[in-house]
C-alpha cells in the first residue's frame, strides 16, 4: 500500500480563532489533525505572527485577513471562514497567492430564517415596544396597531437558500409570498416571482432582504424605494448592513411611511462584545435592533464548524477545492500507487503547455488529472507514477508561471 500522506498530519499547524465551535476541533481530531485554539479575534501583530507559521487559519467575522498579511504569510495553504459570508478576508489577494478560502454558506440558513419570521411577528404585534414598557413598569393593554400576519403579503429580496426558507416558513403562517432576484429562480411552495423591485414594494406588507454585499445592492433601500412601498410596510434586514440607507429609513419611520423595522446587520459594527454601539435608529418606535445574531444559534455554529472543517480537511487530504469561494472548484478521486502533485499557476497563455512539456521531457505517466481555471489562476491536480514524481514536482515548481506546487502524497 502506498504512503498516502507524505507530510505528517501532526506537522500541519491549524489555528482556529474567535471561539469557533468545538465541533470543528472534534472534526479535525477525528481525521488525525491537531488544532491550536485562540479565543479572541486575531488582529495586527497577533494575526501577522500566527500567519508566519500556520498552514490553516480559521476565523469568524472579526479577524480581518488582508492582502498584505496573506502575501507575507510563510506557509499558509488555506483559510476557513467559519461564517456564511467572507467579507473578513481579501479573496482576490488570497487567490493570487494560491490560497483557497472556504466558508459555510448554508449551515445557518434555518437560524436566519427563523429569526426573520420571529421579527415579522414581533413587528406586527409591536412586541419590542411592549416589552420595554413592561420592564419600565408601564401597563398598556391595547389592540391598537397590532396585526395578525395571516393573509398579509411578504416580499423577499434575494431568493437564495435563506430567502427560500423564509418563504416556506412564512407560507406556513398563512402569508402570501412574492420574491425578486436578479437570477431566474424556481419558486418553492406557492411563492411567486415579480419582475421588478417596484412591483414588490407596491404589493407587500413586509419587505425582507437576503442579498449579498455588492455595488448593486448597496443602498437598495433608500428614500425613493421607501416612497414606493405600501404605507405602514415593515422592513427586515438580516443580510448585509449597507443594503439600507439608515437615514432614509429613519425618515420613513418618523413620517409614518414605514410601520417598523428589524435590523440584525449594520454598515459599521463593533469588533468585540461589550463595545459601544450607536445607530440613528435607536429610540425609534417599533424598531428591533439585534447584534448580528442571525446565525448565532448553537445548532448553526455546530453545523458551521463541521462544514468548514470538512472542506479544509478535504483540501489537506486530497487537494479538493470544492466549495472554495475564490478558487477553481476541483476534485479528483485518489489512485493507488501514484503520487499526487498540486500545482497552482497564473492563468495566462502557455502555462499548461509548459507543465505538459516538463512531463513529456521526464517521461512521466499521468494516471489522471483535473484542471480548473478562473480569471487569475489555474489549479491542476495530477496523479503520476511514483518513480519520477519528485523530479516532476521540482521542475514544475521552478516554472515562472507557477505560484505554488507541492506533493500531497
């Protein structure tokens, strides 16, 4: 039997920061890897020092892994974002350096969807304001402004995994569901698509946002869009902080155009717990503000830990980049009695020809290979005969267009 792992697993340095769920460490341990845990977010010199020796680093939302830090890293092979988003990592810088980045885009879907439904009901019954009044000693039993959600209409902006889950849960409460997405999506349940945001605004009592942070989505909710909404509509944002112009929302609430809002994300957020937080929405009636807790359930954090850890392990064990957000997605089944070479190179004309020329000159036999490319890099996995593998690795690594080349097993 061939020696599957040429680099001892106990020599791979894996660092997980920001109290990533224990399930991640357990998953690594079950697969023979040791993990160093750091409870706080890594930044500045602390992050730089970790990147000098780590092969794998795992972060949540507070550590900011910049291009300069990535390019100055010594041994970094991959980055795990134990979150849904990847805003905390310079994805382009990582790709250029030959470092795939993995995240968990679906593990907290249910948690975010449930919070969205909770907010829809809470806004309809003004539960936030009622709770504050009761805690301050004021009893005000009234049906004024309190509404059932049944037979009302929900508009979902962004019909991805979370938006779809929100729609299905909303239907179970008797809501009618419409959605808008820039991509054509198959409706689930009885949801109906609309052709424009304007159409959505005019139809819906609730507007729930589930979109990524892009130039197109920044300030998608602004003064003009608020004016198009039904009077008294409710807005829920559990996606990205910059998709709403907060000052326009404040004006809409004050003038009665908007009946209430629930926000879990903000344009600027504190980088640690107990840090001061300010927002122009503070103190307004029927406004629910939560500290980015959409995916902060025990179940979601466990699932995220397992999902990202498994992606990183698959990359370490067989070179798979399936699920990487910044890299060609490549997977190749293992073949016995071969050595596996991983090559990341600049995706420019002639790169593959040069590699092929090396293989031809050495006289290697390729058992299998897979190449994936994007605009910047190409990622090649090759299983070749063992007697010439080291010579192939060495010569390919010396090619000017190569970024990273290593023998996996």
